[in-house]
C-alpha cells in the first residue's frame, strides 16, 4: 500500500502569504491585533475569513429570530424557572414544581440564566443558542486547523455553519445546540490529552461530556466509544499510563453525569416534582428508558419509550439519512465525508501510533459513523434535528479530507488514492443535484442552487483533471474552489431558507421546503388538547414569539389576544406521539381547548390557589403557562400517561386549597387513571361556559361535551370527603 510520509509543515497548506515572526511587543495591543489578524504564522487571509464565517453564522442563526415561536414546551419551563429556583433546579414545567420536562435541565439553566439576567423574551432565550451555535463553528475551526492547517479549518467551519438542520435547530429553543457545543469541548480536551499524554485535559473532556449528559442524557454518550479508542490507541503515553488516565477520566465522567440524577432521586418524592417521562418517578428510569433504550428500540416498557417507534424522519434503515425528509437536512456532504475518511486513513496508514493527524481522522470518522448508525437505525422516537449532532463530524471530514486528497492529487505521490478527489467531488455534486431536483419548483433559490451545484461540480472535476495533466497549479486551485462552491451551494440555499422562514416549526424544526412526507415536514396540525387561547383551529406554527412574556405575567391576561403556540405537530417533548386528548383516564383534561375568556375567568377566581388549573398533558399546560404567567398542572406529562397525578394527590391539593380547577374531557382516551375523571365529575361543580363566554356557541368557547358544559370543574376543600 502506497502512503504519504508525514509532511514537515502542516500538510503543505501554509506555504504562501505568511507574515513575519511574532512582534516583540507581547502586550495587550499586540494580543488584540492578533485576535483579528491571527497568529504570525497563519496565512494573511485565514483570520479575516474565519471572522467572515462567524458573522455569517450569527446572521443565519439570529436573523429575524423574534418571529420564531421556538419550542413552547421548553419555553414554559424556562419561564417557570425564572419564577422559582426550585423549578429552575429540577427543570419543572410549572413554577409550582408539579412535574418536570422529559430532559435533564442543563439547557434550561443556560436559557434560564439569560432570561433572569436580561428578562424573559424572544432574544433572551435565543441569545445563548446563537452564541453556542457560533461557538461550535469557531471551536471546530480551531480543532481542525490545529492539525491540518487553515484551509481545512476554514472548509470545516463553513460546512458546519451552512449545515441546514444546524441552522434550523440553532434558531430554536431545543437543547441540541448546547449538546453539540459541549461534545465539541469534550473532543477538544480529548485531542489535547492525546497529543500531550497528560491526565487533566482528558478529565476535562469527561466533565464536558458529563454536562452534555445533563443536557440530553444518553445521546451525549454516542461519541464515547471513539473517545476511548482514540485515546487508548494514540495518546502519547505508555499503555499503563493510558489505562490509568482513562480510569480516572471515567470516574470524572460518572460524577459529572450522575450528580444531578443522584440528588433528584435521593430527594423525597413528596417534596419534588414528578419526573416527567418516567414510569416510576426516578431519573434513572428516564435515562435507561424514555431517553435511553426507548430511543433505539422503540419499546414502551421501563426499558423503552412512549414513542413506540414514532418518527418524524422516516422509517429506520441505513438509507434514512438520504430519504426525502432527511436528505436535504444533513446528507449533502456525507458522500464526500465517507470517501475522504477512507482516503485520509489510507494516506496516514504508516504514520506512528501517536500521529495526531490520524488520531483526528479516527475521532471525526468515529463521530460521524457512530452518529450515522445510531440515528439511521433508531426505531424509537426520532426527530430530524437530532442529526445536528452528526454535523461536526461530517464538516471536519470535509475539511480534512478535502485538503489531504487535494495534496495527494496535486503531488501524485499516493498512486491510486491521488485520483480519489475528482471522484469524491463528482459523486457529491451529483447527489447535490439529485437533492435539489427533489424540491424542483419550490422556488428560485433552489433552482439557482441546482444550476450552481451542477455547473461548479462539472468545472471542478474537469479543472482537476486538466490541471493535473497540464501541471497547472493555478488551475488546480481554481478547480478546488469550484468544488467547495458545488458542494455547499445546496446547503447554503436550505440554510438561507431556514433563516428567512418565519413559520419554522419550533417543535420539529427543519430547513428548506416542506417535504410533505412522513412526519418530518415543517409544520402540521396540532394534537388534540393543545392550548389555543382563542379557541380557533391551531395554525401549526404558533402565533406568539418564542419568548414573549406571558400576557398574564403581571396578574392579568389580555382576553382579546390569540395564541396558538402549541399548534405544532407534537408540541413540546420529543416523544413523537401525538396526544389524542383525554389520555388521563378516560379524558381528564385532554381534548378541550382553553380560550382566553376561560383563562381570564380562572385568574379572577383562583382564590389563592398555587395552580391556576390542572390539565392532562404538557402541551396544554405549557400553552396556558405562557399565556397566563401562572403555574398549571400537567397531570399526565407529555402523552397523558405519566402517573404524575393520583386521586390521593389530587384530593390533597384540593383539600389544602392549592388547586380549585380541573378540566375533564368526555372524548375518551387510553389513560390509566380514569378514577380521577370519575371522581371529579361526581364531586366537583361543572362550570357552565356562560360564566366566562359572551356567547356559549361561539368559536371562542372551549366545549368538548356540549354548548353549556366545557369540562371545567371547580373543586373546594368541602368536596373532599
């Protein structure tokens, strides 16, 4: 096998336009200048280009962000955390801390701190997401540049910034941008530990992954096998020292991952919120079940998920990333990345064990492959935006592989592998045209992108071949630039669409035109039982901006306002199941839409109760929380089947005056706590819609049973026997 010997200087990339040595003045002025111009040994264009990419990323992530609803489920939890430190710590949906969201709270803490410092509002919730998304681009650039030069780092950073699904999810309030940044921090610590063989960088890598675990639980661990393998194989230390360091880092990983879970599970259940999404009110069950094996196998037992295989990204298979739903979100550079990974490993085949470049290839290749297999084959709940975690691996391989294959092709010293670059560009350009053909007719933007991708791809391949035979270095450089344009034209079109589309679905955000297939398009009908204060049919996108202060935050609500925040498909949690309403035991609190007038009535008659109302599901409760600013009980969690509310607990809350109102729907359901609905109907006082509605037959009346009965019941201590 023919290979390339390790070059002496940064893979031959930094050959031209270098500045003179570092200035003698190492003061603040010099450091400030280097912040904008880069290190002295960088090409002159490198740092300005990086700044341009970061500005582009900020523009895509933050453009007109005030028009985006975001994920109202998490928005409500952030708002509740600004009103109660207890709710903040536990990640409770409501400020009364009745039930938590179905994820650990670190991402909520990040947004919550911003909201506490700057106030609760749209840009306050978006600020940390935009910052961390842009930080991920900068961090990836630094990591790739460290081993492969400024050209590779620039391509990787640009590819990540223009990944369509990354743009879509960074313009949202889901936890994934936080997860990706923490995983990249872990990767940076790992590579530092590999080069130096020291313990502490590896420990900090483990701590970063531990915080990522407290963001999205088991998804953070997808990269762990390759982290362990890379360090064990390539670290610059003896085998015994490597094993010892890994053991210490594993302890750090366990501690940083489990501390919150241990504290919560040891906390008396009677004085903390119910753990939403769990079957036994423990975080451990949430880890191994709903957010663990359930995501992979789609089961609904204690080792599964309520999702039961529900997917917004199409059927599980090795081809999932290329289907009509997922293709335009993530697959543009997958062919090039896969070819580049194989070619890069071959080119570094005879390098020493501790070779940092091969270690980096192993890291990013493993990152890409492990995420690909996990997401492609997952039979449980799956949303397209999950794959943003795969984007850094693809982007890094595109930059690294592109530079390595280009050098091999230019020098002709790697035999057959030198000819892989034109093949990789051709395959990827053709795939880009295929993806853009799928959305043909969706708009001029995609038509232009298709023409550019096809033309630039052809120019690149022909230019590479002609430049090689004619030995024209300038022609080769021009062809390489054309390849970058060809491969990024499609993602750029999708990313611009994601940044300029105000109706982006906050619950299941995607970029580009609606696929119209599966459950993965951008926007759909709301599940029954979602809160819609106007009582009108849900719009599917949400009318209120994602972080607007609740109308009733100061003690009153605007009865004339209309909010359809949860009118997105499967609003809120990631279970992927659509609530049928009334899933709390024959219909306690599901299926009934809550009007502005009803909320106003409830606020006037709250009579000192902690909770304004009790409803069946998270999505209904979240909508009312954001509309009223008052705590609302979700009795059954996301799907209505959590055992958060029992009849004994309900009686206790009513007896103590903490709860007076509950909605009971008569539309049936598959819940397991029908005794609650039966008891409420028997002992409570039904509230006639005429008590708060100017016209009991109007659209603003929330009636699920008749024109006079809304399913709303009043309960007082005297009703509890």
